[in-house]
């Protein structure tokens, strides 16, 4: 299981360290917001918004080389019905993976300084 594929990011951003730092900082600041929004929409039982957040999360994760989180986001994006238990489980996995990747992203960003 690959949590963070830095080489993917490095390749897509042509090895530009400053651009990579800026990009990683943006991802670091955005990931917790996704988690908060998903939780809010679960409380509201808003399947459409949950799916939209899953789609946005997928795009961010693909760009950032976050393979495992990408797979979870795809599952969220493909939900067909509101099932609070299933969605709660997906959001739990999302939070756990975000908690795993944030330090990896922060460490890599800080190495580039």
C-alpha cells in the first residue's frame, strides 16, 4: 500500500522544489477541510454533497500521489445510496488515512526547504 508517492509529484511538477513545497503546503492545508466537510454532509445526510466532496478529494489525491486515499475517495464518489453506517465507515477510513499522510507530506515539504 502506497500512502504517498513523492516521485509522482516530483515528476508532474518537473522537480521544481519551490513549486513542490507550495503544492504540498496547499494539500496539507486542504486535506483536513475535506474531512470536516464530509463529516458535515454525513450529519446532514446529503449524499450528493458527499459524492461531490469525494470527487474533489479524488482529484487532489491523484495530483498529490496519495494512492490509498485516492481509492477511498473513488469509493465515496461512487456511492449510490445514503447508508449512514457505510458512509461513516468510509469517512473513518478517510480520517485515518489523512492522519497517516499528513506527517509524510509535512516531512517531505520540510526536507525541500
